[in-house]
């Protein structure tokens, strides 16, 4: 039996402040480009089944209760009380929150208060660039303000995050772009964009990544399958980040590969080969549900145990924070417990590794101690 320690959720988003009906709840539960198959709902997924397993008891209902009954109970309690009950039962004691998504989502401090936990902000580079562009009148001022804003943000954030690899594929050219190339790209993007428009130029994205590397803060890189309609599917395998990984070696900045699924083994391999690379183990677990232990075991095959971190990757619904945490704990306990039973590991080593992955590695990488 593995005694599960408290969790540091090294990557997540806030929760919605608004009441949700069945359709809007399902849209947050599983992100698709269309409706479910006729006669089914989006609860008929691994994530949906996991929510029905773990969340109803926290709201005073039986496990696996029908979705309609669960949502009725949610409305009875109200959004704030539902979030409080769910988050405080998750076992997460520290949230690292990417606040760069649109919508009525709680920030790091509000999420932490609801969950009786600590909260720290992760700055999304693309959103920061969009904000700088909205207040910069010329190409020169934009580029100067961009560098200043990134280095200024480094003083208060625990990490930067970027979706550059999922917007343009993880095989972005690894080297920093030249000054002339950057100025030309900035001029084209500023001339064509609307206020608040998304940063999409690959040259500027590379420029942003290298400014972040120079700050010394950990840099989280998204890879693997993302939300439909906005992210690419092809070219998002973490293995294509190898060039950028090699180019940043020895510069003092840690890279954390987020998500990665279904190519999580490739992300784990990069973490095993490169000293400054770490791999996220948690976000895929909510997607895989009852198969979570298999996915986690595959990460443990390749990555050193000091290079694996937990995250829920949750967004919008506090249920996803709960499911991410519960599935991680169950999967880790099942995998390590089996190895102890087989005699492959000692109980002491299993307990130590569980603590590293659950919180210790994140404490070290992000300087939370």
C-alpha cells in the first residue's frame, strides 16, 4: 500500500464562475468539434465515466449516478459551493495556473482560495505578446516592450508556457531568428492583426521562446493532441522538439513537456536523455480514465523518476481537477504497489518515488520550497 502524498498540480487552468446546463457542461467535459453520436452523450467517454465515478460522492450522491441527477445536485449547491467541495477534496495543495485562456475563469488566487491551497501564476507567452502589441504603436516599440515584458513577468511568475508547437508543429526551427527576420515578421503581423488577435507568426513565436529561455524561468512546451478546431494534429509529436531541446542545453533553463499523449513515450524519452528536460505525467490520465495506469506505467518505463511531474491539465470544470488528481493517485498506487508486491521494488523506494512525482519534483523545478 502506497501512502499518497499531497499533490502539486504543475499545470492547470481556472474554473468557470458561471452556471452550466447539460450541453454547456458536456462541452467543457470533452472538447469536440461536433455533437456526440446519436443517442449518446459526451458522458459516454473515459472522462465522463471518471467524473461519474469520483465526483458524485463529493456532492453527497452515489458513485456513477446519472448525469442529469448529478447536474441537478450541482445546481442545488451553486457554482461556488460545488467548486469549493470538489477542489478541497482533490488532494491538490498547490496549483500552478495558466491564466492565458479567454472566458470567465478564476485566476490563480481565486482558485487557490476555493481549494484551500496555494496558487501561482504561469504566464502564457502568446497572450503576453498580444497584450504588448495592443499597446505598442511601432515595430520598434513592440519588440522592445516585448522583451521588457517577458523579463518583467519572470519576476513574479513560476514559469512560462507556450503553445507554439501545437500552433505550428513541434518542428519549429530551433535556432533564434535573426534581428532582421524578427523585425520583418513583427511588421507583417502588426499590420495584419486585429486588437487582441492571436500571435501566429512562427518567427515571432521562436523569438518569444528564446526570450523566455534567457529569463531562466522554466518553460513549459505543449505537445501531443490538443483542443479541436484550434490546434494542429499533425506534427505535434514531442520528438520533433529535439532540435530546440539540444539548442537550449546548458543555458540554465528547464523545459517541461506538457501533455504529449498519445506520444507520451517520446516525451519521456527526451526527459531521460536531456538533463534540462522534464515530462508531465498527469494530463493524459483524465482522457484515458480506466486505462490511466497503463499510460502512467509507459511514462515510468523511460523517464527517470526525478524528471516526472504531475498535472491535471484541468480547465473550466472543477470536476476535471478532481478526476486528474484521483486518477493519478489511483494509477500511481496501482503501478508502484504491484511492483512492491512482486518484489521488484521495496516499499521505501516506492514511497519515495511517489513523493517525488506527486510534489517533490515540482517543488524543485519551480522553486516552490
